[in-house]
C-alpha cells in the first residue's frame, strides 16, 4: 500500500474494518487510553467492542463470567472485595453518560493460553475482523534487554495471546508517550525500538491527540470520572502532562 504525508498508515489499514475489538493490554487503566480511538471509530460507523486485562479481582465482583476468565461488565455491577478498584465498571458508567451503550469485557489475570481462549471466544461471539491491543504507555515495546523495562508482564501476556488467536488483522498501539517514565522506562530506548520495528516494516505511524480535540476532552473527563469514584486508587495518567 502506498501512503502520503496526509495519511496515517494505521487508519488506512482500518478503513475496511467493520467489527473491532479494542482491548487494554496491560491491565488497570490501559483500556481508558483507547477512549479517543473508540470515540473516533464509533463516529466512523464501526462496531467496537471493549475489553481489558483487568487488575480488578473479578471473582469478587457481581459481573457475569461468560467464558472462563472473561467477564461481561454491566452498569449495576459491584466490587465486593472492599478494594474499591473497578476501572471497567466506571468506564461502562461514563460511556453510558455519554450516550454509548458500550459492550465491555474484563479478562481476569491469567496466563497466555486461557487468555487466548477468551480472546477467541470474543472474536467468534462478536464476529470481530480486527483486533486493536492498546498499551497505555510504552513498555510493551521493550525488547527485554533495556535498563528499565517498566511493567511489561501483562503486556507480553496479552500480546502473545492475541498473536496466537488466529485473527488476521491485529495491531498494537502504544498510546501515551511519557507515562512509563514513572516506571523507569527510557524514552531513548522506546524510540530506538520504534526505529528497529520501522526497519522491519512493522511501524504504522504516529498520531497526536491535542487538548483541543473532542476526543482528548472526553478522555480527560473519563479519567477524572473514574479517579473520583476510586479515591486513593487513581490512574498515574492524572499525574502525567505528556499524555496529550
């Protein structure tokens, strides 16, 4: 495919996608980093299902387990653990306030093979043709020999599961350059790794979210909404000025 300066290769790749699974790779608030994409893809008329590798203790919630290690999030679900940590629920609530009846799933923390099976279930259940795996940071692009790796364990697990799922159109998006500075990840190492991926033909460009964009305003509002609901368990994204 030929590209030009006014085209972002990723979105050119997604032109023919109709049913997309947008999933948070590394747990916690990763799925929130996909909000700007979700809103834009919905605006394009595409069907988008949301999922997240969850840090919530899903067995101690009222969410329905629809497949082993895979739970469907409902508006009225509760966290019974006393931890007050349930980002997926508050994303569901926030999207509802925006007029979106979004379908959201949470994957319980598990290994590659059970996670792969859960992904395959959602792919079949919703006739998914494209899978977008979102890392709310940059540690998913660490090769393993860097001084600071961040927290790549969950990212790697999700990446391996998606790679083995069999879906043809699968992409990894690193959204939020600078966030993983909090985890010791070097910006230099990240950029060096992107250059290596580009040499292999695997880099599909970069897009920027500025605070003037509607998607950025909504993203900030969603983070604030969830942080307000989970006092003491806020996302590190609220502290980073490099997200947008």
